[in-house]
C-alpha cells in the first residue's frame, strides 16, 4: 500500500467515526502525496460540509470534478452546496 493509499484509508476511517478535522488532515496528506486523488478531494469536501465550511468544501469538490468529471457523488455534493456557498 502506498503512503497516499494509507493516508486515504486513515481518512475514511476517521470520517466514519465523525472525526472530521482529523479526517481532513489525513485527506490533505493523501492529496499532498497524490494531487490527482479525486476520492481524497471528494471526501475532504464531505468532511468540510459536515463542519459547515461550505466555501472550502465547494473548492475541494470542484477539484474532484476536474479530476473526474463523471463522479456522480461529487456532482451531487456540488449541487447540494450551491445554495450554501456565499
């Protein structure tokens, strides 16, 4: 398992435990190790949404969609965030 995969898996586990700040740190590390990891960008956006940090979430989900324009989960999240971003 690569470091990026390990960081991503750690982030998923933390997210599942609703430890969103720590999950964001893990996803940041995964992104640092592999900037094209669309899943890490998406999951970071979900965590930011849970923390009501909508503008940051929109930026992250936008990056996830740039990486994979067919990611339906990311597209749904972006649509859901549209009314919350200021």
